[in-house]
DNA sequence: CGGCTTCTTGATCTCGATCAATCAGCGTGG
DNA sequence: CCACGCTGATTGATCGAGATCAAGAAGCCG
């Protein structure tokens, strides 16, 4: 028994090294060569895995670190005043959590594990210093934040112009792409979030999410069984995701 | 005549120095002391003023620089596929334009002047190098991007949960705050954007914007005449902006 | 003053929220 | 092993906020 624990410990620490991490081509240190990678690796802190429903941190807690998702997934939830929560983001492996906390020195939302999840903690003051010495790291940090800004703008477009159908389709296509990039099947995956989470994120009622998934299924765009999703016709789904009004056939 | 031009030129260049700029306490170099400020100032490039409707840059053009607004205002518009434009941001003096272009090395939307507008061009490669030498500058850049992320999340909440009334109220309150911070009256200002722009930004039809502004006026929350706005009851307006459902009286 | 665009106002219609039952999954304890 | 209860998901019926359609009114500039 102690043997197993030690093994597990060793394997975890090994996994936890950036050099051997399977996500290194997607993660923050992606632009680093070996000497720099070692330096970066040295500031990373291991965390014990989060169980489903556990919080990585709570809203308004002082900002100290960024977190790179290693496995599993999380959601970011902001509670404003006494109103309902707003789910502002889902995080998948290799993605960087906490960037929106830098400015006010506290996290603007709670981040909750949707399943068993492991993360790498990156103390921000150390990262900032290191980004002074390693221009590639600094550049990667700027690019990561910039990309998140771009994604946010896309989300605003989704929320302000798209129909419920287009939102669901966009959501599925986006998940599919993100899984593909991470080496998983873009056609078959398991949703780690509930229908309520999806609805909250997309600005739709749970019932609407359910109904539309059902319709997509009848249209043989997808096969959905509980949280298991099979995408049957990614092209059509993509077309639904950003189709225009029926009478604007785009350029011809 | 040449004398006047020379005067104007000199005065513009003088104005254009960060050290003497009235926005220095809000703008990017806000954390810098004098020797560093000079270095920063040295990489800034002057631009001739943009006329109303002129583009600072167009969508998909290669990213080279950030721009700090000196006077006037701009809107950022993204055209996706063949669909309608999405207005994703308004920029006021001291705000930084172009941060979402870093990642893909091109600007993800066109930025258009809403009135006569002057900006400071900040070549990004120079800024990046300088941010290596000046930690305060780097920190300010991180904070600025982080703040924009937070603002985006707030906007998502607005778009996915708020009613048309709440959106308009939030918009007016937010403008009021931004003007106050810049030393202008938070109660009286001129909208530089059209109703159509406001509607596009808030995810509402022009007609709805018009109707609700009218209703706010009947409720003596504001007095609106064309683009001239007087806020008569900022408290009530703020309350409208983030009131909950009628039957959740918040904490008591 | 006429020809624009922008803004306002009114009438109607529609998408998706809301309300209201089920239904399915699933861990818990008898 | 199965009844029980709980949470999450589905399905149906109704309703309403805001979009859309359709005129006008008011600026604005040559």
C-alpha cells in the first residue's frame, strides 16, 4: 500500500513536469526551449486533484496565481449583487484560469471543478519576474490574454445576435474543435457540464437547451444520450452555427 | 498663417508628450516615474487627427500597434462572414485600442472614429521590449488587459441576463462613470454614437433604444434631446441597471 | 428648400422564457 | 435487492418582451 502511494506520488510528479507533459504544445510554456522551460517548471506548484463540485478558488478571494488545467474541466461563475449567477467560461486542459483577476487583485468569479480535475498553480509574481527574463514567455502570456479577449468578443456576438439554435450549434462546434486540438475525438465526447450550466453560459433556459438538442438529434446532426455526445454531421452543424438570415445567401 | 500652423504644430507636439498630457493619470504610463516616462514617451508616434467616420485601422489588417485615445471616441466593429456587423466596444480618451489583435497578428475588427479623434500610436514590438526593462510598464499592460477581460465578462452578463431597460440604464451609468473619471460632468454629456450603434452594442433594435430612452425621460430619470443627455437621477438609474426580479428584494 | 440619414412612434408577430408536470438516473439506507 | 427521495432532464402549454414591419418626423448639409 505505501508502495502504491509512493508510485502514484512519483508518477504524479513526473507527469507534472512541463518537459514530459502531453499538453506542453498547447500550454503557456509552449514557446520555451529547454533551459527556459526548466526555469518555468521550477515555479509551478502541484495541487492535489479537485473533486467534482470543489472550488479552485472562490469569488473575491485575493488573486495570487494563475492555474493551467492539466486534466478535467472547470466552470467560472460570477455572482453579482444578489442576482443569479452568470457562468462566464468553461476551462479545458491546457487553458489558463485567473487572468481576469490580475487587475483588481482578486478573482472576479469562483472557479469550480466539473469533474475530477488537476491543475498546475503558477504564482503570478514569479511568472511576472520570469517573463522579464524570458521574452518568449512574456509574448505567450500577452498572446494568451489577447486570445481570450478575442474569444470574449465572439461570445458577445453570440449572445447578442444569434438564435438559440445557432448558440447551441456554436457551442458544440467549439467544444468539438477544442477536443480535436487536444488530441481527443472531435466527434464523440462527454459533456462535463449540466444542461443548466450550458443554458446559463449561452443565455438560454434549460428547457430550451433540452428541446434544441432533441431537435438536432431528430435532424440527425448529433446523437445525444445524457451527457454523451456524438456529432454526426459537423459540416451542417457548423453551417447552422453561423448561418445568416434565410434571405442573405452570403457571397455567391 | 504659417505662424499659426507652426504654433499649432508646436502645441500639438507639446500636448502629445506624456509628461504634460492631462490623461497621464489614466493612461498606460500611469505607473511610470520620470526617467521611465521619457523612454515610454520616445516610442509613441503622433498621428494626424481622424475625422468622423474615418477608420483607425480596418479588420484583418496586420497588427502592429496599440493606440491610446487622446481625444474623441471610437467604435470597434467586427464583421463575421457575410452577416451583420457586431459592435464590440466604444473607446474613450485614455483607453487602449487593439489589445485583441496581438494573438493572431491582425486586428479582429475595424476601429472607426465617432467624431474628430486623436490617438497616440504605440508600436507593439517597441512596447514589448520596453516592458522588459520597466516592470511597472509590464504590470500596467497586464492590468489593462485583465481589466478588459473583466469588463467583457460584465458585458456577457448584460447580454445574457439583463432586460432592455437594464441594458440601457447600465450603458448610461457606465458612460457617466467613465466621463466622471476623465474629469467631465457625469450628469451632462453628448453621445458620440448613433442610436443604431447603441442598439448594436447592447443587442437591441434601434426602435427599442429609442422607446426606452423616451420612457426613462417620462420617468424623469434622464432628459434626452437628440444626442445630448442629462442624467437627472443617477441613483434610480443605477438601481434600474442592476435590479433583480421584482420578488427578490436582495439582502435586507 | 429639397434630399439625405437618423430618430421616433405605432401595430403586429415570434422566439424563447416561464410555468407545470412527468420522467430518468442514481446514490442511500432499510 | 428494491423502495425511496433527490437532482437533473425532458416535454407540453401559455405568455410576454422585444423584434420586425411600416409610416412619419426631425435633423443635417449641400
